[in-house]
C-alpha cells in the first residue's frame, strides 16, 4: 500500500514549462536516444539509490534478443553539469535538502529548460533515506514520463520533414497518415500491402573487450497491410500472427531465392501483444513485438526485430497493421532504431 500512496498521493507535478520556447530557438537536445542523464552528488550515486534507478529506469523492451533497454543511465554531479551537457534530452535531478519539511519528496517536471523538446525531472528529498524510499516506489511514473518524451520527440522530428509523394500514396491506398523520416521510399506496393524503406543508418558498433569501434549498417522499414475485418477473433495473438506470416510470405522475399521473411517462435523471443493507443489516443489497437527470421530453406538465416500496431479502420472497416522492422548487427544497440519504429506506428492518424 505504501507504494500506491507514493504513486498517487505523493507524486506532485508542479510545473510543465519553465521558460519561453522562443528563447530556445535553434537549440537542439544533446545525448543519445535511450539515455537519461542523472545529476546528483557522488555519494547518492554510490548509494543503494543507484540500484533502484537501474531497476526501474533501465527496463527492457521485450521480447528482443539481445536485450534492448528503454534507457541507459549517465551520471554527472553538479560541478560537471555544465556547458552543452545541460541540453541533454532527458535529465533527472536527485537533490537532498535538509530544510525540506514535507514528509515525502517533491517531484517537479519541466519541459524545454535548456533546449527544445527537453524533459527535466527534479526530485527533492529531505535526506538519503527519504530519497531511497521514494526510488523504491515512485520511479515507474518517472520512467513513463521519460518513455513518452523519447518516442514523441522522434515523432515530432519526423513530422517536420515529410515526403509528400510517399504520404499521398499511403493516404490514397490505406486512408491513413504516418510520420516517416525524410528519405523514406516505397519499395513494394500492392493493393493490400506496402513496404516503405527507411533511410539507412550507420551507428558505431563497439566490440566488447577491445575498445575498438567499427561502423555497421542498420536497415529498417515499415510494412503496411490490410485485410477485411470479420469479427473479434481475428484480434487474438494467434490469428494476428497467422495473418502476418501469410502477408510476409508472399510480399517480403529475401534476395536469396526461396527465402522470405517470417516470424521467430522460439520461447526466448516468442511474440508478445497488448492493447494500446496511438499518440493522441484516438485509435485503440494491439501492439505486437517479436523477432523475425528468413524462412524457406533448411538453413540458419539472419533476422531482426519487429514492432507492430493493429487496429480496425473506422471508415474502410479493414484490419490494418503497421509493422516496423530493424535488421542490425547484434553488436550494436537497437534502442534508437526501435524507438524510431515506435514513433512511426504511434503517429498514425485516420484521414
């Protein structure tokens, strides 16, 4: 019950904006996607508080392999929190104030403090014991705020630069709009199936144990497909996966003959599904996460991760799926690429 009281009664949002957005014109956030900069005294970072931060804030996006964390934590103390680092996209302050008279910590959330689309959350407690007690119970809400800010920041960035040609093709065929990054290209189109290739990304791969880095290509894209909606039984995980496999078999061939994209069904990465909504809450549907693999021959082939959103189009009465995929080396982080996929399917709106 104590944890419930912390989340409901003690988590106080005092402010959502602390400065004039116009004064931030041209100042972009720094830091990598999937990072939270924790600003606190070294003594706090070395205390059991850090273990609670690791547990609650570095949650994994399931069921991917290798593991894909939602966030990684980066520490700075007040003396080193200076310069461009102050524009970090996600900043969490942990403060101790002996004069703090409230029996519980106070949490303040602010946007656009030192840069556009920045989220800063500040927790002030009377002492280390009070701070630890809060972190043991109240961090899930903080994680939710940073989580929303991360993918929504990407969605807004994609929305600023759009390809009218690609948008018009998707709108004409499916009656919907999604925010796609500049340089996206429709590489396959059928009346009920589109595949959009996203711009190739190259990010550093760190080879553990060597300290050396190389550049690895990350390939990602989005598939949009539709089929008639008959009844609610089509929305079960089993039937959504069956429809997915059918669509992929006939529409996503590999460059090697007789190979095609399929779903990986091993226990470790068996697909998971849950009900959710798009970014503005107007569309309710089912998100599904899992791994894909190329099938068709009795050989081990490469694969990657997928993240899908299924919903019923209110005008066409068809079941639509927006399914993004990431094909990247296992030696590099998938967090950035999967966050981009999440931002794209979250961005869907009905036309």
